[in-house]
């Protein structure tokens, strides 16, 4: 990550990260990696209801934003920063979700962020191993569309064999009480996604693996 932000900075650019699915599951070191902006949402690795977005901006980014003309009202980081300094928000936030966040942050602190990162990596490893084992058992080919080494610790996108359409597969898995997602956009019918994030563990993931295997056999 340091290499990417160094490259951005050497060209006079900022390094801004969409970590919507990553933050609180995948390792992220804002200061050490010299990032300028990281954005996330409550509904992914925080395992909270949707409705909150969190972001952090470097001092350089806030300073640059101050110089931007017509930067608008919505998501004005200068305004947000001003209020954040006083532990406030520019408008009334969704308090019920903030209480949920407070409780979840206590759980995250209790687990320890590094252990949480490690747990997510374990879930990725278990998912990759299961895909390989189950493929030979089921007599099919399916694999993460991303090469080993570049995979997300929080979500796996799995390419399905042509004989298994993605949307129908997701429906079949759902009848077993497990929600996997169809692929994103163009990948809708050729892949499906397993969100191994948040409060899941390798043990709870096993239920998902079993449901997916059953859906292939159906
Ligand atoms: C889920 C996700 C999004 C979309 O988030 P919304 O809150 O649904 O807009 C964007 N980027 C990444 C990396 C995501 O995982």
C-alpha cells in the first residue's frame, strides 16, 4: 500500500481509498501507509445495518479542500472536520445506528483489530481451500476470479461453471437459509459472491459452504 501512495504522491496526486468492504476486516494503516482519504460504510465489515458512512481525511487533504472553490455542501470535508474537532457532526446523525456502532466498536476492541484482521484472512484461506476441495468432490470447476495473493480478506467472487447460472444458484442457496450475492454488474450470472466478513467465523462459514454444495447438487 505504501508503494501505491508513494506513486500517487510523487505525481502530485492524493491516495484515496474505497474501503467500503475492507475497513474493520482488512488490514489498513492510515498513517503508516500515508493515505489521504479512506471511505467506508457500516454495512460491510462492521456488520452493522446500512445507513452510516465513515471517512478519514489527511491534513493535506483537508487543507487542499479548503482551497477548492464551490466544493458544495454535501460531504464537505472542511465542514465535517470543523465539527469533528468538537466531537460533533454538521447535521443530526442516525443516533440509533451510532449506538449500534458504539456497541460494535466495543466488541471490535475486545477482539483486537489485529486479531480481527487475522480472522478475516483465515476466512479467506478457508474459502479458497473449500473451493478447491469441493470442486473435485462436485466434479465442477469454480474458483475465485482474483489470483491468490491479490484476494480480498473480506469477500470472494467465485466464477461458476457455465452449466450453473449465477442468479438461479443464489436463489437455490437462499432456500437453505444462506444469503450469497450475485456477481456485480456484468458478472451477475457468471459469478457469485461470499461475504466472509464482519462477525462471521470459519465455523459459521461452513454452513455457507454446505449450502453452496447442496445448491450445486440440486
Ligand atoms: C459495497 C461496496 C460499495 C457500495 O457501497 P454502497 O454503500 O452500497 O454504495 C462500494 N465499494 C466497495 C468496495 C464495496 O464493497
